[in-house]
């Protein structure tokens, strides 16, 4: 499997993934019969676009082709409101309780071991950034997307305006962008901790920190999968169905 970058050629997309080609063709930037040896960067330059405009949706299309191993079967048969409540009680509450604990543990570990491992300081900075970003992300969901979802089911599709208006697509686009950044940060988190391996010299605080970070990583994978694979697509389907006189769909996995 090739690395998807700005220098990836269209010919590589053609050989790798029908889903990525479908996304690319849907933009109109590349059409049937165009030169397949052109790169993503060259395509975007010709339209005065940043390559990230194409790379993000292409990456999502590629990821969607790989079956997820994350178990979210508990959502099967739920209403969208129940999905929202599950995310709030299972994941938002967990993050608000756990992230301050991890931050305090990191402070102690950096103080004790930071001089011998510069990665610990970067780790503390990364977790601090992730904590702040996640709090903003959760507030955005709780003040915009989640009320929209509840309104759709309770009021036959009528949504009271939020700071993001009345269309669920707006906040969902922001959430998906947040998730893409978060996934990259989780990769770096694993690199900085050697996949949460406990060094021989580690004290109890150090071990506890790594255990908490590992649990945080696992929880975030489930959290993001519930939103990317269930909440976001079902919310979009629900709003479209209600506009056409249909009903809000029940989650079917």
C-alpha cells in the first residue's frame, strides 16, 4: 500500500482504490481521459488549491475501505438521540475526568525523568494540546450538533438554530477535521511512548501515566469510530430523510 501524499500520482489511485478515484472524479478536478501521471499537487496547483483539499477526503475514502476492528456493536438498534447520550456518558465524561489526571501524572514524570528523556517534555506538550482541543471539540458537539440531533427526533425535523445554524453538515465537517488531526496526534503519542511500553527504570507514577495514556488511546479510537461511522452519517441521512417527508433511521450495524 503506497503512502498518500501530495506527490501521489492519479495512476497510483487508479491501481489502489476505486473509492479514492470516485472521490477524485466527483470534484471535477480530474476527468476521464486526463493524464493519469499527474500528481495531486499538480492537480491542485492548476486550480489554485492547497493539496490538503484533496488529500483529506481521499484519505477518508481509503480508510472507509478497510473494515474497522473497533467494536461499536452496542450502538446497534439505537436511536440517534441514544447514540448522542452514549457518547456523552461513555466518552465525554471519561475525558473530562481522566485528562486532568494524565496531565498531573505527566508533570510529575517530567519533573523526575525529563532531564534524561527530551521526549517526555514533548509528550506533555502534546497531551496538553490534545486536552484543550478535545474540550473545545466536546463543547462544539454539545452546543451545536447534539442539540440538532435531539431536535430532529423530537420535533419532526425542526431544529432550533444553534451557533452553527440548522444544518448538521456544518458542525460535522468541523468534527471530521478535528478527528483527522486527532488521529495524527495519536500516532505521535504512540511514537513518543514506544506504544506505551514500560521502561525498566519506571516508577509507579511513570507506569500509571503510561497505563492511563494507553486507556485514553483505546477510548479515543472507540469514541471517534462511533462518531465517524455512526453519528455523522446517520445524522446526515436523518436530516435528508426528514426533508423528504421520511423518518429518522434507527442505527443498523
